[in-house]
């Protein structure tokens, strides 16, 4: 789901942002993590603007740092990002655990 869609749904139904009694679990990696944090932190859509301004500032600094580190690892033009939707939390957890186990055996 695109962030703009999510925010539009949240404007129509603020309950989608969750509450202390019914928290919402958001999984995101890389660039999706910051918008997910904004969605998690907002209590209603009126807070999205100020939180989004902070996110843009963090995004800019993060992008500069990622670019710098990327050049140290590999100076190429391939994309490092992938987006997967419709995966359950348990399935993703299994994938991450399998990956971490395979990396541990390399060290």
C-alpha cells in the first residue's frame, strides 16, 4: 500500500492508526520504515504534517549517509531495495530468521 493511500484511509477512519488498547503492527524496511514510524506515532491525521516534516529531515540525512556507505561497498547503479506486500508477520519472521542463521554460518 502506498503511504498516500494509507493516510487517506486514516483520514476517513482514524482507528486504522491503532490505539494503546489495539496497537497496529507495521513492518517496513529501509525507506518504508520512516513513513511507518510516522503512521505509528500519529494519533490522528492532524499530526501527520508535523511528523512528516521531521521524517523528511531524517530522510535527507539518511539518504546522504546511505549513499556514502553504498559507494564504499559497491560503486554501481543497481537497486538495493525490494517491496513485498501481503506477507504475514509469521512468514516474514521465518524468512528473517533463516537469513540470519545463514549469515551466522558465514562468520
